[in-house]
């Protein structure tokens, strides 16, 4: 259980980081009219991305799980954990 929780947190953190990247760039261009090589990520974008990711998983996550676990291939708990 601890391993599954840890994997979920790490995977979610990576996905949120990928999702807020464009938002951070748009915010910097809008606020500062430039992009520098040293970017400070605003905290509100991390919070927004985390909430949006959690809502998206809560609303549509069952469809993804159903498609991957039933329609594309049959997964049992051991196979789905190792994948």
C-alpha cells in the first residue's frame, strides 16, 4: 500500500508539473512581457494545477481505468501494479 501511494504521488507530481508549464510561460509573458532562463514558478499555478489534476482524475479517471483495464487488455491486480 505504501509503495502504491508513493508511486501515485510521484506520478501525479510529474503530471502536474508538465501541465502547468505552459500556464507558467503564458503568465510570465502576460505579466513581464519576456521569458528569462531563470524562471520562478508562482505558487498559485502549482495549487491550480494540483486542484485541476485532482478534479480531472475524480471526474474522468474511471473512464481511463476502465479503458486500460478492461477494453484494451485484461489486467488483474498484479499485472496492473507492475505496469
